[in-house]
């Protein structure tokens, strides 16, 4: 994992943990970093506000790292990333103890497709692979 703006290319604004392949692609096309940020921020906003995401996945806590990024003609941007969710379950016992826990956190592999037109960003597809693909895939959008 490479931390952008502290690793490969200082011209890229912001800090974001990305895979080496994403960092390499963004270094070849620095203007793509802005598209990645727009798509990611819009996806994060949906994950924080969509009732289906909240009920099925819990509270969206943040992005862990970006593992895939691509652009298609017509302003279509696709991004794959790991996001952290937490579910509050204060009555549950911590395994192996008699203590009650405060909740659980887990990571999901998230896939988002956005249509970007200037400053306007619309998420057209947003899916979360709960349990790393061994469980259910939640289609938020």
C-alpha cells in the first residue's frame, strides 16, 4: 500500500492509501486523482446516508485503502476500495469472556461506479461484498 502525496508523486493533492497498481496509474495521469477523489467521496456519502447501507452493514466509519481504479468514456469512473463498518451490539458477550462488548467493526470490499460531469457526481452502482465474497453482496445502489 502506498500513501499518496507522501510516497510516489508529491504533485498529487491529499493523502489516500492506495495499492501500488493504482498509485502507478495515477502517477501516469495525475488529473485522474481528482476523479478518483470525487467518486470516492460520493460513494462514502452514500454509504453514510443510505438507509439500506445502515440497516444491512452498520455505520460507515471510513475508507481503509483503494485497491482498484478505472476510467471509461463518457465520464464513467469505477473505484474499488475497502471500507470499515461497525455494528453496535452492546449486549453481546466478547467470545471467551464474561464481558459485554461495545460493538464490532469489520471491513468490506466495496465497488462503486460514478458518472462525473464537471463538478456533478452521481453514483450509479454501489455494492459491498460482506464477508469478503463468502457471504452476501449488498447492492446499496
